[in-house]
C-alpha cells in the first residue's frame, strides 16, 4: 500500500516556489564561484604557474590529457556490434516547469 500525503494545491505550490527560489540562489552562487575561479586561473596563467600554495590551500590549474571512446564513430562503423552491447536502464525523472 502506498503512503498518502494529504495536502492542498496551495501547499504544493508554495513548496514549488521554494524549490524555484533555491534553484535561483544556486545559479547565482554558481556564477559567483565561477567568476572567482576564473580570477584564480588568470592569476596562475599570468604567473606561469600550475600550482600555488596559499595558507592552508593549494590551488592547481593543470593540463590534463584524456582519451575518450568515440561512441558515434564506433556506432557508424560497427552498428551490429554496438547494438549487442547496449544496456537498457530505467530511472525516474523529476522536473518542475
């Protein structure tokens, strides 16, 4: 048996408004963080450094080489093999619009 929540549309709408306000704050904080990170990256670049110790912190801005598997090219060239390794997954998606 499923749990039932007794609520009103007004309660739900208020909860959604609260979630939306959190999303807006989260976006604002992310933008502020990214601005500060950009300043530190510029500082390291201008100084020609990849690492800098500042008090209790160490900041690093390093080059990373990564090898990625080109799924699109593999799929085009070996479609049957690609399809034999497909794994279907199910999940629940929650959105508010």
